[in-house]
C-alpha cells in the first residue's frame, strides 16, 4: 500500500524568501525513495496558529498518513513546533523522538538540544524533525524504516 506523506517546513526566514529550504526537499527525497507518495509540501512561519492550522488541515482534510515537520524544534522563543504538535495530537508517541535522539547523540552531544515531538491525530502520524538538512536526514534515517509498520498498526493490520 502506498501511504501518503506531507512535509511541512517551519521557518520564518524560508517563509519570507530570505533563505532556501533544503531540509524539506531532503525529506521529500527520502520518503519518496521509501515508496511514500508526497501529496503536499508547505513552508510556514514559526507562528503557533499557522503551524496548528496546517497540521490539522493535513491530518483532518488531506488525510495524510504521515506528516513530517522540519524546523522549530530548538531553544529559541519562536521554536514552537513541538509545543503545537503536542496540542493537536490525540496520543503522543514518545518512542519516535527518543529513537531519533538516541541515534543523534552518536553524532553530536548537541542533539540533546532538540525538542522534537511525535504523535497520532486521527489516522495521521505527525513527526517533528530538526530544521537543518543534515540533522533532518540523520533523524529521519533513524526512524523511516519503522514508519510503515507504525502505519500498519494504526490501520489495525496487526503487529
């Protein structure tokens, strides 16, 4: 079964055209190679209401199976992606960010400074990834092979 994925870049600078988004396209490339159909990409600023709106629209209206965000997971006051993610999901899935952290700490001790979250809203799995392309690739690489099994379980297809 081809699952549907969405990639949302959360960045003030990219949303204003002041920087080029490289992490979003990198995520699209990786999930496409795994056989997912990317049905939507979007760049939004680091604003709670915009992030909330896009997550809800992608889950509830677009019926995306997987929603990846990139950016807004650090310590800056405007880094609110995980906070909004926790507000919109019905059930958190802490093992996903823990697995990413575990693998990232093998690369750099600064990985502990990322505040990623993940959870389930309806039939959608939402996963936050860091905003740098390198970190997004490393973190997604740590979990991508397990996402199909997670989606099978969510769909009631067993373990």
